[in-house]
C-alpha cells in the first residue's frame, strides 16, 4: 500500500513489548502527512502494515480534553472507540476494552497485577502525558492481562522548553464546589542528552450533581471529593555514541484524601438502617487511615542500534504501590445492626526486565527476545471500634487491631517470544507470532479473616492455617494476521490472536470454614471446606480472538472499522456476600463492532464520530447464550464532535452517549431478577483562544446539566446494598454542569 495513507506507525514486531523512549516524526508523502511512532530500536512500520486495530491519542487531543476539565478516564473513553465510558470516582472497575479487561502501561511498564483493584488509570497526571498508544483487542505477545487490549501511556521527554499550566473548575453549587490544578515543568536538550523534571498538583473539593445536591462520597472504592494529587516525575536520556543510548525515568504519584472530610451517616449512623436524615460529607473526620493511591516507578532503557546486525533493547523496571480504602461499616445478616467497621490496605512490589532483538531483511522483519516479571503482594484489614464509629455517624474512627486481608503471594513469570512479518507482494503482508510463558505462583499459609478476628478479640487462642503452596502454569499463545491493500488509500486486514488471564489470586485462595473453638480455644478448619493450591488449583483462562477490519483515508476523510469476537472456555464468578471469586466451566464470548470516522468539511469545520457496539454473553446451564451480569459487562457507546477553527478562536462541541445495559440474570438463576444500568447522553463545550503568550482554555462540561447515576454508582448498589446499607448510600451521581478556566503556556 502506497504511503498516501495517513497512518500511525509502530514497530509491529517490537511494539507489543516495549513502547518506551519513543517519539513522533512527521514525514511528507504526496499531499498527506504520515505520522510515525519510532520505538526504542528505531524500527518504523506504518499502521497499514499492522493486522489489527491500533489507535494513537496525540498530545493535542489529550490537552483539549484535560484543559477542558474532563477527567482522565472519560477523556480516554471520548477518544478511544472500544474503551468504556468511565466513572467519576477513583476506580475504573469494569471500564473494559472490547468488553474485556485491559492492560495499562506507563512507558512499557505494566500497571496490572494479579490482585488488581481497578486503579490503573489513577496513575499519572495528564500534564505528564505526551501521547497514548492503543492496541484494541487481544494480543498474544503480551500474555496475561491484555484480553481486551493495551493502553500504553507515553510520558513527555525533554525538548528544551518549559511548561506552566493552571486551572480552576466549579459548578457554583456551594462554597466548596471548587477544583484547582497547578503544574510546571522544565527541560533541556542538547546534542548528547535531554531531560525533563515536572511537578503536577491538583485538588478537588465538593462535587454536586445536576440538581445541585452534593454527590454521595464513595466509601467502597474511594471517591475523589476532598482529595489531593501529586505527580513528581523526572526523566533523562543520554546518548553514549551514534549507536547507543540510555534512558531513565522516575515517578512518584500520590492521590489521597485530605484526612479531614468524611461521610456522615447521620445521628447514630441512622442512614445504615434507612434514615437518610442529615447524611452527607462533613469536616471533622478523625481517622488514622485515609484512602490513597501511592505509586513509585523507576524505569531504565538501554538501546543499541547495531548489535551484531540487530537492534537491541533492554528495559529494566521497578514498581511499588500502596492502595488504601475508606473505613466503612458492614451490617449483620438481618441488616439491623453493625457487625464490623473496617478498612483494607494492600501493597504490591514488582520488578522485571525485557530483552528484545530485532533484525530486518528486505521483505522480512523478525523480533525475538525474553522477558521476566516478578510481583509480591500482601494486604491488611484494620478493624475499628464499632460503638464509637456508630455514635459519631462514622466520623470518629479508632483502630482496634489489624489482620491479614488476603493470603500473601508471589508470582514469577518468564517468557520467550518471537514475531515475524513478511511482505509477500506489494499488496499483501503476513504476520505470525508466539509467546511461550511459564508462571510460578507461590501462596503463603493463611488464617482466614473470621478466625484471625476472633484471635485478635481474645475469643479464640489459635487457629488452623489454610495451606499455601506453589504451582506452575505453562502457556503457549499464537497470533496470525494478514493485511491486503485494496487501493492506494484503503485496505482490509484479518487477525487471530490468543491471550491469557490468571484471575485474582488473592480473592481465590485462602477460603475455609472454621468449627467453633474447642476447650483450648483453638479454631479447627472444617474438613473439605478449604480452597488451597493443594486441593483446588486456580485455572488460567485462555481466550481466542478473531478480527476483520477495514481502513480508508483520503485528503478529507479518515475511517476505520473492525468486527471481532473473543471467546473463553471459563468465566469468573463473584460471590455477592464475600466479594471473593471462583472460576466456572462456563464459556464466555464477546462480540462487537468498533469504528471511527473523521471528516474535514472545509478548512474551518471538522466533525467526527466513534462508536462501539458490544455484547458479552455466557452459557447457561441449559446451554443457551445469555447476557452477562451488568456489574461486569460493557455498555455500547457513541461519541461525536464538531469543531470550528478560526484565525484565533477554536470551538468544539462534543457528546458522549452510553446506551442502556441489561443482563439476563434470571436465565442463570430463577431466583434472580434481570438488572439494568440506565444510559445517558452528555454534552461538553470547549473553547480555546491563543494569546501572544500562552492559551486560554474555557469549557462547560455536562452542558445540559443532566442528572444521572454513573455506571459505577449503579454497580456499587448491586455489590454493596443491602449488606452494607441502603441503596441511597451507593447511588453515586455524575457531576452536574461545571465551568473550567485554564491557562497554559510553553516557552
């Protein structure tokens, strides 16, 4: 296919492994401009050579959304067709791609773990993002965690400029309805080195819905009201010689509650039992434990452009993260008294390296290598005095003791991979790849929380431990693809890819029932009640995906559309009472269509739409396909925009629509009812005006002041009510009409 196609280019053989230290180049090709992403080994491949759906979210698109006050999760969903619309809370739970879990990376370092808590997108301030590369759909060469696709966040590098950004956001619904952000960066660049140091800070206070009412604080996955975020980042690249260079990146990210505001459950916590009088966010929280997301990341990347005729890339990384949750109550089985008041915290430490060699011949491109990843996990549950907590309406939290929340574990992964592409003729290219991965999963002995709590309360003296152990997984994954050029500006492709997922290790192992304490105060495990490596090995889930796509481009119109199906032999089931998981022999399939069209009407007007229509289904006991639970399913969506660019003033009106989402719960269990999450449509108006120095950005989000419950709000109701209180405590509304004013400058 001739290079008249406006195309994203990535190294099809290396890009699935390493995106670090990349840059965008612009090349003229006839009357069009070809956008190129240069990977670490400097191998370039146009998107027209990739048998798959690939998207690039560039800096201009990111800045347009973020400077308008659109939160990061929904900014990405506005721009990436197959990514679900996000919540306005800290969590991105069930914000899938193509209806399946996705992998999120920063400069090629995965943020996924074997006990993820859906905070992958609570990881970086958008001020530090240069662009985002997206592989939509399964990819064999990534292994675990990428069934739905890959989002790789590329950080900014030193360009010799300095940046400053300041903004405010408010819906004018109260004196605390205010958000602020401040960010600055300095950088340098010369013939041998370049670097950048940045500091980004933001603060969110109260948020109100379209009716002007305060939005209920999220006490489950932790909300964003009265939080502060800090992102400190430094990077440098040093050119050793013409063939070799080394890059380093360090990041410290912390998003946490101010520790002063909490959810007041009413007098004597009456809202937990149905009396919503006086419920709301109040100052005066006294707690040793506040919600936070804290992450440190260090990444080193070495490149050699001529290592015995190969391009060589070696990447090593370390990642450490701590997640803390809000203290919250749990009711007894009859929902008439508090049984406990507690919060959880967890930490994950991960490190690893990737070794990639790339060799090009005239018509053949081969990449191969080895990667290694290791992670360690532990978690605690802290219990508080329920009498004091209830009497204070949940604002005075005094800790009593802490116990292990889940069994600790370690996962080590080693993998060999190879990817080959072959330009058979000018109009046809073929690709094939494989990944052979071996994982070792070691789980610690564990005394379940029910027994540990009794010991801590001195109602028991000791308890049997649920045995840990070690188990291995050997997985071989393949992908095959073909790209055919129909004309100079359109092509079709087809692709088959496999992916693998190891479900949440912490939520699977460590289950067991204890008998009453004996005369010595010992709690013995009931025979046959435990779930451990020795008697119930956690099954990995392999998924096969198929895709057929078409893309087109001329001077005014670009379009891309693909149809897909992914199918797994097993599916993950969540227990509503314990929130623990199991893996069932129940086939799961996802079918969908995703696409995007952008059209230049004339030199001033441009419009575009993107859409994703998706359905997730699982087999019932009767062998019929039925829609999966709305707490995990993805909703179809539609986004659009019309933009006008004048000599100075630029205006953009954009919309996002989530369609109603329903399930077939009654088909799986006659005692259950079908459930639904209502859809919505929201409009944003964005205006920016360049000054002699810098740019003024003004925006109105949720222009029509719509009031609706977010996807997470509805899911939280299904998950936590009535066991943790009435529905109203989890009905998290979307933010109402808000005004954002921002000033940004680069000098």
